[in-house]
């Protein structure tokens, strides 16, 4: 995988909903209720109301992506803050990392790049490739930190390798996120054909947001 040195001049955050599918079904042959890709509002609400942080995190996924409900970033931010404070293990890492993305983009809250850097750092150090990619955007664009393209490229490449590994293991959300890196040339050479094929693979794998993305990617 060849490193690409190009930078992006505007903040682009990967879809926050995609982050959770990488962890909350880990180790299961089939997804349980309110585990990706089987996200249903009433089931996730019930799990969250019982104090189950996986339920709260996936309920936030529903609200940020508008799965069967009107999008509500403020409620998603509240749920992720709760999970980042109270959850344990990978669930906490994913919640904190996604919360970092919301601070960076200003979704559900005011922009706070220092908070974003801290929370994305938790995610990247915890093995979440999406957090590494978004952390790379901070360094590429000097958001809350001195711009450092070399460090940004290293973070993009780290994320791309992990996304490729997970995509090869038939995790459709990872294919979609890898497609995003190819679409914008972050850590890999910009290649819209590869990006579109990855979005299509994710769509075939059941990750519905990738279906629309595949149709939107222009030709090289």
C-alpha cells in the first residue's frame, strides 16, 4: 500500500455510525438484538434504559445516521458522553472515539478540537482505525495542534492497513471506511474506481449507507 503525501484543506469526518460496527458484534456468529447491523430503535432504547452501554452506544448510532428515526445529533452526543464516562473496555473506547469525532465536526455540540484530539487519541491508542484516520485530519489541517503532514500520513496509512485487514475479513463498514480513504487520497493514492468498488462491496455486505455513497462517487 503506497503512502500518499497529499493533504486535505477542509475537515472531513468519516461517518460516525460506521465506527461501532467494527466492535460491537466482535466474537459473535450472529448479531444479537441492537448489535450492528441489526439496529432497531425500540431494542436499543430498551437496552440503554437497562444501563447497558452497548445499547446506549448503538442508540447513538441510530440517532446520528437517522436509521428509522429523525436524526438527532444532540441526543447522540448525550448518549456517547454517558458511555464514554461509564462504559468499560472496547465499548468505552469506541464511544470516546466517536465523541471525539463529534467534537471535531461540531455535531451535537460546539467544536472543541482539544477535546477531539484527546478522545480520538483514546480511540487510536485503543486500536480503532477510524479514530486514527480522524486524528490524521487534525494533524493534516492543524486543527488544535501544529500541522504535521508526516504524522498525518502515518496515521492515515495505519488506518488504511487496519481497514483493509477488516474489509478482507468481510466487515462491510471497514470496506466503506477504506473507500473513504481512497476517495480523498488519505494514506493511499486517490482512486475513485477503487473507492466505488469498496462502497459497493460494503453495500453488498449489508452496510446500507455505503449504497448511496457508491452511487455518488464520480468516475476517475
